[in-house]
């Protein structure tokens, strides 16, 4: 399936085809970007559990980063982080 950018979507960014989440690059919608301070991070993985876009990258049980092609910048990861290791910066 070809990747779909926001500018190619119908007005209202309607997603009309089921199973298309890999093709739709929702990261284009982002106004804020999550940034992790790995010194503060305790790898509780709350960010991964609560991310509505499956944008948190975990490797070997540790937070590796974020899939920016799908992260919409909602900030749930920053809000749920018990150590405030994730901050949101303007994209």
C-alpha cells in the first residue's frame, strides 16, 4: 500500500479504507514533538501502553524513541510519564 500524506487526503482527513493505518502518515498532522530525556527515563513503558498511535519504539524492554511518521504529537506520553522524562516541543 502506498504511503498517504495529509495533503492527499479528502477534506476532513477522513480515513475511508479499513486497515490503512500503516499507509496514512499521521505524523504530518503533528504540531508538537515528543523528546525523551533518557537520563530521567526509568523504562516503565507507560508511554508505550497509552500511545494511541503505536508510535513508541521499544527495543529490548527500553524506550528507544518515537515513530515520527505516525506520532500526532498528542502529548499523552508526556502526561503519563511518572518521571516527566518526556517533554513536548514545537514541531
